[in-house]
C-alpha cells in the first residue's frame, strides 16, 4: 500500500517553473510584505528564486496553491511534493529558524516583543493604504495623523534601547526587515505630499536612515520601484494619486 499523500501537498500543481533546492518566493514588484522576506533571505545569504506574478490577474497555479491568494508565498520542495508557506511573518520566522544567522533575539520575551512590533509594522502598512486610497485631502491628513501617532509610539520604544542603530540595538533583526518597506513608502510619498512623519523624532530619523542604507533593504526592490509606485498611486485615483497625475502633466 502506498503512503497517503499529505492533505496540503499538491503533487502536480502545474507550475510554470521548476523548484529544486532553491526555495521560490512568489512575489509582486510593489508588495511590502514580499520585501520583508526578501530582506531576511538576503541577510542570511540564502540562494533563492523570485517569481513575480500579476495580482490583478492571478495565475491558476498560484490560486491553486495559495490559501489566501496573497503574496508573498514561499514554495519549498519536500521529496516530490511542493509545500507552500504563506503570511510574511511566518515565512520570516521559518527562515530565521532554519537558516543562520539567527536574526530574532534569543530570549523568548525579547523575541515575542519583536514579533509584536512586527505586527505594529503591519498596522502601519494598513495606515499607508488609507493614506494613498483617501479620496480627499481631509482623509489623507487623517490617515497621516494616525500614522504620526504610531511614529510617536515607536520613538518611545526606540528610546528604551541601549544604543542603535537597529530596532533592538546593535544587531539587525527581523523587525528591522518588517519596517524597511514601511519607510520606503515615504521616500516616494514625501516628495509628492510631505507627511513630516518623523519630524522631531530623532531616534526614528536615525533608525530610518540606517535602514535606508542597509544593502538588504536597498536591494529588496528593483530600480524602477519608485516610478512603478507613483503609477500605482495614480491608478488608485485618490488625493495622493491625483497629485502624482498632476505633477506628471505639469
Ligand atoms: N498578512 C499578509 C498580507 C499580504 C498582502 O496583503 N499581500 C497583498 C500584496 S502586498 C496581496 O497579495 N494582495 C492581493 C489580494 O489580497 O488579493 C502577509 O503578511 O503576508
């Protein structure tokens, strides 16, 4: 009698690419959650393969494999089966547990607190979504104010550290990878509509500057990312996107 296939393992997902020893990260060019995984992979020097998909026209193999239909999805081979892993925080934790060097703090409480702040980064990404989808300036400013309050909370947390430059102090950690994509948005947004999010928050400014210089963070997106993000904002048709479109015309 042959062994029963694992319930979650599609044996022939009809993938248009091969999966060998290298894990495959199913990605989208602008996805901030993808960037988290890309940064962690780079920090660990993992040999991996990127497959970009169009989220507005999801390929059938992706929909068949992904329970959420969201990027990132990490595809790993186990025997002749392909195992999909989804949710960026889980992907980063898995990579951290299986590939050296460990990025999360070793102490359980410190590690749990870092994970909690990683969730805070996700809440900030939701706030950024509200920023660029706001129809009117008032909505944009309201989203900006909520983000500013979150930045002030972050500043207090950063002030607790003994030294920097990273979230936890001297060592770059997974939570830094979670925030790199947050700050990257403002490299594009602020020249269009200055949010002054980090004004008078010196710890945050230093941390943000350090992240912007980190090779893994810098290289987590392609060189055409700023232009593509501006086009994406313009397509949203909100207040921010209208300013992008007006600048392109003027
Ligand atoms: N909680 C998820 C969020 C991922 C997410 O929102 N991905 C977006 C792109 S950035 C997506 O796939 N959207 C397409 C959809 O939801 O249909 C994670 O952390 O991985």
